[in-house]
C-alpha cells in the first residue's frame, strides 16, 4: 500500500501528483514505528529526503566566465557586473527562486532577510567548505533546485543526516577540524540562520 512513497517519478509531470495523499496515509501508519518514521518522515516537512552534497553542475560555466572559486570576494556584488549577473542566475537555478525570492523587486541594493542568508552561505559555506574530495562547493551542491530541503520532522534523524552529509562529506577550506560546531557554533545553536537573516553574519 505504500507503493507511491517510492514513486519512480519524483518530478511528476502530472498537475495533481498522487504523492501528498498517499504520503500522509503512509506517514500516519509509519509514525507508530520509529524506524519506519526515520525513513518516511512524520509530518511531511520536506517532499523528498535531502540529497547528499555533490559537485556543482553550474561552476564550470562560471569558471569559464572568469570566476575563481578559490578566490571569491567577500560578496558577489564585488564581481564585475557581467560575472555578477551570471552568478545571480546560478543562484536562481540552484534554489529554484526568481530574483525577487531574495531581492526587493528591482531594488537590488536593498537588504532583505533572504539576501542576508545568501551572503552568509557565500561567506561561510561556499568559501569556508569543500567537498571531501577537494572539489569546491557551489549553491547547487547542497540546494539542488530547492530553497529549503531539510526534513525537520525528526531531530534525531536530521542530526544523523547532518553527521553523514554535512560533516562526513565536507571539509573545511582552512584545513581545520570539521564538526557540527563549524556551522552550529559552541554551544550548539540549531537556529543560527535566524541570526544570519537579521544580518549578524560574521566575516
Ligand atoms: C539566493 C538569493 C539571491 C537571488 C535569487 C538573487 N540574488 Fe542578487 N544578490 C544576492 C546577494 C547575497 C547579493 C550581494 C548582497 C550584498 O553583498 O549585500 C546580491 C547582489 C545583487 C546585485 C548587486 C547589488 C549591489 O548592492 O551592488 C544585483 C544587481 C543583483 N544581485 C541582481 C540579481 C538579479 C538580476 C537576480 C535574478 C537573476 C538576482 N540578483 C538573484 C542574492 C540573490
Ligand atoms: C553546505 C550546504 C549549503 C551550501 C553550499 C549552500 N547552502 Fe543555502 N542553505 C543550506 C541549508 C541546510 C539551508 C536551510 C534549508 C532548510 O531550511 O531546509 C539553506 C538555506 C538557504 C536560504 C534560505 C532559504 C529559505 O527560504 O529559508 C538561502 C536564501 C540560501 N540558503 C542561499 C544559498 C546560496 C545563495 C548559496 C550559494 C552562495 C547557498 N545557499 C549555499 C545549505 C547550503
Ligand atoms: C555545513 C554546515 C552544517 C554542519 C557541519 C552541521 N549542520 Fe546542522 N544545520 C545546518 C543548517 C544550515 C541548519 C538549519 C539551521 C537554521 O534553520 O537556522 C541545520 C539544522 C540542524 C538541525 C535542526 C535544528 C532545528 O531545530 O530545526 C539539527 C538537529 C542539526 N542541524 C544537527 C546537526 C548535528 C548534530 C551536526 C553534527 C553532526 C550538524 N547539524 C552539522 C548546517 C550544518
């Protein structure tokens, strides 16, 4: 009966996907069992489980336009206009957002919560981390077309996912010891993006 939870069509072309209905049905049954719940998820916060970080499919084109991932400036606004625009396009593709998903209309200089988070991602994640194999990270490495992708319905399952993917598959660009604290700080802050949203992004 849980056939559609492993649908072979994750990007269903049908306007009305059967997935949400069967998913809530399956989740209700599965939530009685901790192990099954870790697989299916209870509450359905994320439509699909988050995928592991992977090499960017956008970076090669940006590099051929002159971007050096090893020497990113403090902000994409410091790139020359043509390259900055290509980088902005890569943000929209990576996150599945339009420009206005981060910017206040066409007032591109105005500060917004998502723009501040994006700048934190640029400074701390894209500049500060690499894939364990040494390849640079780009926004699409983690986001893979979605602005939000974490399944927050089960803290323990998410912590295990973070350990396997955000600790195990990434390293720090500065060669320092990489652990939860690289991103969450000490003491552990589970909601550090709230601070980034408000603009308290460190150097
Ligand atoms: C995921 C968020 C995000 C998306 C989507 C996005 N931008 Fe940006 N944009 C930023 C950030 C972050 C900066 C740099 C902000 C800073 O340093 O204060 C920026 C800077 C800019 C700037 C320079 C502004 C300045 O202060 O000099 C322009 C112009 C711009 N973006 C245009 C665009 C356009 C056009 C699109 C759509 C194709 C777009 N952006 C999509 C996050 C985004
Ligand atoms: C190491 C992985 C990683 C990289 C690389 C990364 N992000 Fe993120 N980003 C995350 C996670 C995790 C979240 C929280 C997602 C959630 O809540 O489901 C997030 C959230 C965001 C959000 C807030 C979305 C929302 O609607 O709440 C924005 C904006 C964002 N990232 C922009 C970017 C941009 C732009 C880049 C590239 C410069 C980038 N990210 C690179 C992991 C990453
Ligand atoms: C590469 C950066 C990174 C690393 C390393 C990392 N996380 Fe996360 N984690 C995030 C981001 C981004 C969020 C979303 C934070 C927010 O919403 O403010 C998050 C959220 C979480 C949450 C959900 C908090 C909530 O209440 O919604 C838990 C639990 C968590 N992480 C556990 C861990 C644990 C445990 C480790 C170490 C094994 C770890 N994380 C390592 C980036 C990271």
